[in-house]
């Protein structure tokens, strides 16, 4: 597994605004989209491409196009939806699938409740969107699901990560698969409730409000 923490002043600036308790949901959503665009730029650096012959108004030349099959973007419901628009700015032609997962607040294990993905992901590059890498259970389950269906490689893009979750993911994936994790920051720790500290709170609630 490869870990990439994006060190850029604009990333730090937008993440600071996200963390603030006073930031209202509309501004929070806008900041997530902007931050996601910055992270997506770096996360797609190794995306598969192929040469493409084109003709400009002046002459013929060889350019670059995304290879087929096209990559697939997989936001983890519901908080991952807030990251999708930022990713689509960078990859508007990518296909989009969805995984619905929620955390059992007692065991912290991920429970899948929705799946809108192809059964066959052979040779597909997959980009998983989930704001928080906390315990790591959700990402582990998501990555396993994609790899079992033939994904060529998986890149997980998160706003924040905790050392405990990063270690759990590293221990689980090891060198057996081509997995990259892209983060805006690595925070201090998890608290007793499994939340990232200092973190930014519950990303889903801050994006969309509290849903009973």
C-alpha cells in the first residue's frame, strides 16, 4: 500500500476552514468540493492513458487520452457523495458506482446496505471517495469488494486519516494489491468513540445535516 499526504498551502487553508465548528453546511459542502478537486488532481497522476492521433487547426499530432476501460469512481454513501462533484471536475468521463456502508457504533465494523457497482471490474482503475479514514473498517471492506471483482488497482481519497486506520489498512493490504491512499492530512488519533481527533466532526452530518 502506498500513502500520499498532499502538502499544499491551498489544501491546508481549505481544510482549516472545514475543521471550524462555525462553518455552516452550505460552505462546508463547497469547501469539500474544492478540496476534493485538489486531491483528485494528485490522485489521478498515475491514471492509465494511451496515445491518440488528432488534428489541430495547424497540423496532425499525437496527444493523450484516457485508456479503456474507463476508470470508475465509487463514493461511499452517504458522506462520499459530497466529494463526487470535485472528482467529476477532474474526471467527467469516468463511470460512477456507489457503495452504501455504515459503521456499527458498537463494534465500529462496516455494514454494507447498498451496492450499485458492476459485478465485473476486470482491469478497471477504481477511485474510492470517503471523507474519513478513521478505524479503516469501511475502506478495508470497500477495497476488498473492488479487488474481489477484478479491479486493477484502487485509489482511496480521504480528507483526513487517523494513524490507527492507516495502520489497519496497511496491515490488511500489505503488498498483495496495488492500493494507494491519498489524504489531505493525518491527524493525531481516534477517541473512544472512534472519531478522528482533532478531526472535523461527522462529515455526513456536516454536509447534509443530522438524519435520524
